[in-house]
């Protein structure tokens, strides 16, 4: 029964409204009926998704979204459209399904094999987790700007503990990474990123819960394969388009991001669908596709700001097409202008914080880039004006622009591949962007084939789709000039996903299948076999390169762990999570606890909060919530005699995480460890005993500060110190006379500085020791006057360790980039 319901819901959301709109008896329906059956189905799905996503965004902006309302709206759109056409929605003379339908079906099956299972990425801290949590919030709370009870409840005097004002007009403060507090009085919170991709995640959540939400990115990737195939088939023919799409499905970038929540795969699908609709409208003369192209381009503005590159590419293609007699259709202009106006209101309204960085970027361009943009705009206007009347200029543009574009692309590629160097303000990852893309991802033979395919095809097929080629060229020049992202792989590689990689593969396969692509006499059998062998070798190379990723599921097993943690927290509990600067990643757990599992969660802004303010907040919170809990693993200076703390759990688990080296290709899977304690705040307890004895690494999260994560060796738990680390000493007697630390230099190499540790108690230096290999006790005397002063202090006193540090990455070339002091196993005050 559940399977039947899933099927019905999928049909309503992903097929019904588009199928009806596609069959309406207006705007040359017979032209649409002449399309292949598989492309007609593709358009039904794309148009339905565009309608459904628009409905989700509209309802969520009005705080009224629910999955039931989406289903009702899609049915209403379909019924209203059919009624307007008097239910004449049968395509007359539609082309029957043929063998060519097997090609996109094969791509769908290939995508299902390659793109699932998807990552269990629900934690915060990076873009994927933000997208997933934004989508689940739309599904659960029905809004883009959400109400957070925990935020609203925080008294004004305590806000600086969790979300101090950033003195900005577009938002008040940061709640979690990727989520902004807009108004603390109202408790309103909004996600950092535009909500088109989250809207699709909300649909997936409505169909199949969290599993459906995570699978959404894989569905988008399959749709991207189909969009590339259909756009390529129209331009280069089915053999080249199918080969390119299959290579794309095998490629490590596509496989990685098809399983890893991101907006780039969504852009790939919608961009190539928009390019195909644009070509159908402005080159093939099908009026129906003009508003489809305009609507899809406008929808991209609700996805990412760099969608302006897509718009620039289509705009350039339309200007160039005008010289070849192609007229810009009013339906395209009206639909795009209306959608763009709505997008501008959205981006400058609720998403003003997201728009701030692009606006700052644009406001700080050098004068020559402003001049180039101005010249481009003037050239576009002048081009349309010149092209409106037949002239010698039109003939020259049609004859020479394709050649000029090919020449400029080939020259730029040669310069970037062999000449460009990281000098002056040019960073290494910018200077070597094309070399990195070619060497790690595309291969040099594939790049040569892509340039050859562009050169062969430009003069023969350029005017069949000038927008597709212009878009690829604009993306390439923009990102190979400056990559504009942190250069750790595969993170950086997503820049190539929407346009550059698919187009490169299309033209590489276009070169391989020249005879079948460009309509000339089929090549000799030997040459054909050589070309097929070239594509097969590329397929083998891409498939082999992606084998490690195919066997990997990012953060596999994380969801049950977080579900278990959420199950230990009540609806009427408040959970406080340690801050981002506590040398740990515990803050990433706060996001799903709050936005997926509906727990009331706050994150400390500092690892050393104001204790008086925190004690006052805690006194207030314990009157409102059943329990006030704390989650920490890196160390927080939070202990006080004004309240008590009780350890209630100490979870520890690991999940697989792929390597992410900077300026290097990732080669292995590492284990991301979560080792933390869960504590409950209580009434202050009497101080028991005279002496302090702390086993470092065992429920010590509130005793340590500025240490690295817990580790274990030789049956001992320990932590590495940093440059300056602290231990909170909760019990000290006036008669205490020595502090003993069990330390180990950790096998510090000779090239590193000597392992020196200066020890201070309550602000007074006790002495300096040099730590040797192997764990051993190091004892320093406590002056009597210092012991009396520390015992009389109203809060726990601070034991400070200042250590000479070394960096394993710099000294040994390992992947460990931490600043390490010494290994601390135990601290005792006697």
C-alpha cells in the first residue's frame, strides 16, 4: 500500500501538471507531438518539477507549505489547464515510442547504479548539511523563515552567550553555521542558501521522510544525465550525446556529487534543460518552449547566484542568433522578466544576507572589469540593433564568430595549460586550475578531443545552438581565470559540474563520432573502431578513477547515531552545545538536533563564556525547561561553584569521511570521530575531598580547554595540548603543595622544537619542564601562599600549560595539520 501511495505522489508531483501543460492545444502542439516519445516524457517531468518547485517556494514564503497542499496545488494546476483546453489534451499524431527510447532508459539505469546510496550528510558545518536541514525545515515547519522557540526564549541579558549581535542590518547573528537569526525577539531564523534545492529536498521528505530527502540529489543527477543527453542529441546526434552522458555517469565528479547534497547537480539538470528549451524556441521555432526556457532560467536564480553565468550565456547566444535570423520570442522575455523580478525581490528581501557577498564582489571589481561588463552590454544592444536589418555585418558575424570563439578558447587553453604561473596576486589553485582539471579529472587526450570537437563542430553546428556553446565558454573563462572556492578536492571540482565537464565530454564525443555527428559520410570502419576505442578507454579510465568513491558512502551510519542521541533528549529539555572554537566538531550536531529532530538547541559562542552571565542564564533556564543539558568534546571553561554538573553519557563513534587535501587529489577514506560527553546541570554540590585528580580523556570535557580531541594509546586516554591549554582545577586545598602531570612528548622528531612546557596555576608560573618520550610524571611545587589564594577563590582555578608546538604536516609531510604540544594523560594536585 505504501508503495502504491509513493507511486501516486510521484506521478502527481513529477509528471501530472507537466504532462497536461505539454499537451495543451496551443502554441503549435503538432510540433511537440513530432518529438520523440522519450523527449516528450522528459519535458513532462521537467515542467512538472518546475511547477512543483515554484509552488513549494511560494507556499513556504507565505509560511503555508505542506506536502498535502503541494499535491492539491499540482492537481489543481493540471485540472485548471485541462479545463481551459476543454480537456483536449491528447497529442494528435504523436510519434510512437521507438528503439531510441532505450538510450535514455539505459542512462537512467546507469544513474541508479552509480548514484546511490547517497551520503548520510545531515550534520551542519558545511553546505551539504545546510541544504538538507533547510529542506527538512520547509517540510516540517512549512516556511523558509522559521520560528525557533529556543532562540525566542533566551533572555536579552544572555543572548551574547549564544548569538551576540553582529551589528548587521540583514541579520542579527549566527545561530548555527549556515543559519542566521533574523530577529531574536520573534525567534526567526533563516538558512544561508537560496531555497530551490531545499524545496526539492522538502518534496523528497514528503514522499519518503529523511531517506527521500537524502535521495533527492541522486534523482537530480539522473535528470542531469538526461538533460545533457537530449541537449547533446539535438546538437551533435544521439551517438555522441549518449556516449558523453554515459561518460558523465562514470566520472568521479558526477558520482561524488550525485551522492553528496549540493546545488551544482541541480544547476546541471536545469541549465541543460533550459538550453534545450531555448534552442527549441529560438532555433527550431517552437513557440511553446519560449516561456519554458524563460521560466527555467528564472528558476535558476532561486538556486545559486552564479546562475547569472547561465543567463549571460543564453543572452549571448540570443544576441549572436539574431545575426543568423533568430528572433527573440516575447514569451521568453515575459516569462524570464517576471521570474527574475520575483527572484530579485526574494534575494534582496529574505535572502539579503546571501546576496551581500555577491554585491560586495561586484562593488569591488577593478575598473577594467567594469569596462568589460559595460562593453559587453553595449555590444549586446548594438548587436540586436544591427541584426534587426540584413546587412554585410550579419554575414561577417555568421561566417567568422564561430572561428573567433574556437581560436580564443584554444589560445586560452594553451596559455592556461602550459604558460600561466602563480605570480603576484594569482594563487596557485587559480593559475593551475585548467591543469588540475585536465590532469585529475578530464585527461589531456579528452581535452584535446574536446577542443577538436569544438573546432570541427563550431562551423557546422554553432548556429544550431549558439547559447550552449556561449554558456560553456563563459563558465570556462570565469572559473579557469579564478576558481573562487577553497582548493580542496573534491570540494573545488563542483565548479566544473554544471557546464564545463558535460560540454567538454559532449564535444570530445562529437569529435570521436564525427561522421555520425555532423551528417557526413560514415567514417571508414577502421577509423570508427579507433574512435570507439578512444571513448571506451575514457570510460575505463573514468570508471577506474571512481571505484573508490563507488565503494564509499560519506558518513555511513551517522543517522542512527544522531537519532539515538536525539532520543535521549526530551522535547522539554534545553541542550547547550560547545562552541566552534573548542577544538572540536560538536557544534555540527546542533543543526540536525534542532532542525531535523526538533530539539531545543543553542550553541555557545565562546569556549570561555562569561560565567556570571551563564550562571544567571542557567538559573532562569532551569525554571523553564525540565533539564538543561550540555554536549561537549573539545573542552569548555564552564565549571563553577554556582551550579553542579553531572555526566550522564559519553558516546563515542566513528563514521567514514573521504580525504580532502588542499591542492591535491583525495586518495583515501579517513574516520571522522565523534567522542563527546553529555552532561546535565544541577544544583551546586558540596566540594568533596581535598585533592584534585583528573584522568584526561575520561569525561573531562568541562575540565579542559584548548586541547585536541580525546585519543587512546597503550591503554591510556590522553589529549594533545595546543600552544596554550588549560585545565580547570575544581578542588584545591590550602595545604596543597604540588601539581603532578603525566606527559609524553609523543615521539617528537628531531626537526621539531624541543618539547618544553611552562606550567602556571592561578596566574602564577610554577616552572618549566622538558618532556621526554614515554608517559612519566612531572611534579612542580605549589608555594603555600598560592595554595591559600587559590583555595579562597570563588570558582575553579586555572592550570595553564604553555607548550612549544610542532606541525606533523610541515615537519613530516603527513596529513595531520594540527599544532601539537605534548600528550597529557593525568593531572593531580596534592
